[in-house]
C-alpha cells in the first residue's frame, strides 16, 4: 500500500524548486585564481575541458528537461550573475547546436528567505570522463575516533570555512563553455552588461590579422570567437566559475584549497588526516574538507581552561596563518562561524568533547553531534511503537543509526533484522509504501535508541597491548591472541578501519556441492549449464548488474603535441586508438607548450603513463635553413641573440619537445619528435645528448615516398620503438615542386 505524500507543511521537505533568481544567495565573484594551486592532474581539465570529452556520452542519471525553462527567469539569473562578474556570453554559431550538453539552473532551499544555486549538469557530465581526484581521501568524522592522545592531555580545535567557496573560483573562458545555460538569446538583450562588452572585444580580436604565435596555424576557429556582434546574434549565457553540480567541482575545490595552504606552509602532509592512509601520531592533526580547514591540537589538560594561548598551540598558529592567507588571496569567509581554539566542537560531523570536566574523568569523547543522537533516539522510539513503517522513513532511520554507530563500532551489533524490513529495491519503488514492522525489528530500534545517547569513543583511552585475531569456517570459529609492544598495538589499532586486498568468495551453491562427498567439479559445471538461472549467484544476476560507468578521463593511447593539422591524430583515431586532444594553440589558448603548466601536465601524463605514445612536432620556423633573415646557424643553433623574441620562442618549444621525449624514454612510453631533415634543431647540444642515450634513435624519411606531392625529407628522433619501417628514400618521381630546403 502506498500512502499519499504531503510535504507542504515545511519547505525543507521539498528542498528543490524551479529557478527563482530573486531567492538565490550568490556572494562569490569568481575572482580567486584557483588554477595556480591545482595539481598537475587537475590543472588541464580545469582550464580546458576538451581533455575530458568522451566520443560517446554515458548517461548514468538521465537528462534534465531544458525545454521547460522560461527565458524570462533565465535572463533574470543572467542579470544577477553579471552583477557579480560571473556571466560569460558565447556565440551559438561556435558551440554545439540544440540542448545537447547544456545546463539547467535550479534552486535548493537554504533558509526561509534564501536558496542555494545548483547547476543540473547531467547532460554535460555525460560527455566528460571521470577523474579519481582528492575527494576519495576526504577525512570523515569517524576517523577521529582512531586518534590516540597521551595521558593527561586534551585537544583544542580551530575550524574556518570559506563562504560561497565554489563561486569564488575564477575559471577560464574555455571552461565557461562547459556551463552553457539553455535557452539561447539575442545578443542585443545584453547591452549594458559587462559580459556584452567582453563579447564585443573578443569579436574585434577575431577580426584582426592572426598572429601565429598566439593563434597557431589557423587549422581551427580562433578560440571559438565569432565576429558577429549584431543584436540578432544568438548567444548562450554561461557561468564563469564552478557550478555546484559539476562532476569535478569537488575535486577542483579540494585540490586548489590544499595547494594554497601547502604552498604557504600552513597545511603539512605529516599532520593531515586522510581516509586513504593511517593517521600518524602527532601533536597536531589537520584536515581539509572542500572549504573547511580544521586543526586539532593536542595540549596538556592544564591548558584547557582559560583563554587561547597561541605560543603553546600549533593549531591556533596554523589557523591564524590561514586567515592571513585567505585575506591576501581575497578568499572571503564567515568569521562568525569560525571555531577558535575551543576544547569542544563539531569537526567534519564528529562532536569532540575535551572540556575540563571530561578530561578530569579521563575521557575525551568523539561521537555524532548530540542533537543528531537525541533526534534519532526519539524517532527510533516512536517508530518502534508502530506496527508499520514506510520505505523511505525506515531507510533514513536505519541509515542515520548506522552513521551514528560508526563512532562506536561495537554498537552495530544491535542492528540485524532491521536491514531486512524493507526489500532491497530502488528508493522510488519503496517510497511511501507501507511495510510491516515485526516486533523483533522494533526491539532493535528500541535498543538502539537506548544506546545511542552514549555511543561515543574515548580517544584518551590507551590501546591494549593484547592483539586478537579471529577466523571461521562453516563448522567452527576460533580466535587467538598475543602480547605485542605498544608501538605495534597502536599501529594495528590505527589501521583497523582499512580493508585488505579484495578476495572473491566461492559461490554458496558451489560450497554446498563441495561439501557433498559424492559431488565432483564436473557436476558443478554441468548443473550450471543445464539450469543457469537456478545456480546464478547475486553477482551474476542481470537484474542487479550495474550499467556502464563513464570512462576515466585523461588516459590516452596517443597524444600529438604541436601538431597543427592533426593528421597523425586523425589516422590513429581511424585505427581505433584512444586519441587525446591535439596540444596546439591552434585549438585552444590553454594548449600553448610555452606555458610551464602545459609542459608540467604533459610530463605528468608521461611519467604516470597516462599516455602510451606521443608525437612531438615543434615548429621549425627559425630553425629552417630557408629562414630569412637567418637568426641562427648550424654552428650556433641556439641563435645569434637568444633574447630575440623569435629565437626565444623557437628555443623554448624545441627544448620542451626534447625534454618530453627524454621523459618518455625513461617512462617507457613510445615517443617520436619530428622536424625537417635539414632543420638546425638537430645540431642543438640537447639533441645530440639524447642521441647518445640507449633507446634513442634518429632516422630520416622522404614524404614523397608516402604519396606526398612534395619532395621533402623529415628527420625523426624516437625512443622505445623501432623506426625502421618509416625509413623511405625519395623516389624522385614526384610531380610536385621540391621544397626550398632542397
């Protein structure tokens, strides 16, 4: 039986609503240059989302209904964005047509008068690959239960957070193209907007003569700029910061925040609490969860009374230093929400109580917040009195109990039958559906409500020197124990929440047959073939099988660097390889190899073997023997004047191309660097050094031997490959003109 739903009596029961720009609270202005602090892995995906794009989208959670959007409401949102310098305009002529990949904005309840802004990017997210970023190591509140304090000590806690953190992050023009909001509008509507002025300025730039050092060789539209500035020109508005709803928004936020605090020496690796490694015994425990930065400092019990004393507290010093850094970076926060050197506070969902009255009794408690425990206690008791429950109520209640008992793991033992009260189906199938609540199930809820108020761990308790191990079979169970040193017992205690390597258990039907003395291995295989449905295990059930996940981003078979025309990339893609974007300024400003961040990202890709092969084609402009006037010679291949801008650019691109090949050699990545045979680049000292290394080979070939109309020869510097198959001599039968090098 499905009960009717009535969420009208409290707006918090219906937290999501249609776009209403007047209720949105947006204080960020997209002014913080977060990209400076991003890791190499995340920098390029942040500034240029091309590297994330999939050939075929993977829709994991449906798509938004964009046709229902009202232009008037969206335009009101654009006005609000423009006031905060968060609006960018993109010509509809240079972005994909239709609704595909566009974004929908909606409201999420915050208070009686304000809402949060959420971006429904499901359509755009489906076109982007995943990245396993730093969110996988975010600390949880229950992890604090693993800390071990010295006797007669307590803790003082400092916490600070940044307000509207995502919307304070500046993003590139290229990234803003991934936040296009439906529907398109006439450009004339935006006159007087700051975004309109920038659009017109970009259009004027696109109309000028192209500078090859800025725009490349014009194999693509210059940075997706359009020259049309007429009032009827159709444009899309986009968000110039990070939308809540971006599948990588959390990764970008954490990486930039961690990078900032580490660069300034505030956040230290040895003090960090992370979910993917053991906490190290230390007098200071630090952690960062997106916009929240916390410090838990171990202090003598005698210092828990009285005002904060920074000279004795490393956590307070780090807190004060972080506040100064935020101010210098222009990262705004909510000072009234800060927790400053308190012995009792809630940190990442854990209530830590180190008040003098508690430490005097030898107790520093870590538990779920008191208000959560008391609320769950009351709800569990009220539910236990009922004969029935609903699917969504029961799921929320049991989930809350499990979450609270994570702070006192043995309390989990009281929960058993309640996990089977509601069938294991999708939430929509059990929503508001009545289910019987047997008394055994209700008794577990009542017992949980009695334990919950005191379900806490004492991190002042010392670890036992006795270690226990248990095991079980189908017939028996047993345990053993031994005495170990305090150092070993502490290490084992700290690692208690970490799982070992995954092992696959034998399917129960097979175990059952194995136990029968008359059953053989052939019997199992034969019965599976005769009645596959009867012997199918849960992991093999198509009904419970998961759909395809979005592929991981930035894993390529091949990348082409400085390959303006992209012919190699096209051919590799035609042959079925996973090909990355062409790293050339022709296709994006963010693909400029002169930039040290682009070079650093490519090194990261090579050294971490995210790419299996790479072709590097640095421009030979000033290295060509036909260059006039000559700015370098075979005797002085570095140039007559290395401060000459043309020489400087040529040298920088050549050196970085050679460095990438060097990195590929040691990473066992296939590498190829191409230049005309008579290019002076081959006379560089760095080229000759690479040629002396094992694994590096140099060969030449004639393009006319492969069907080119030009009689032009190329020189290749290769690593980890046998290049003999591409060596061809000129047949001298080409009807085309010879190159000037000949």
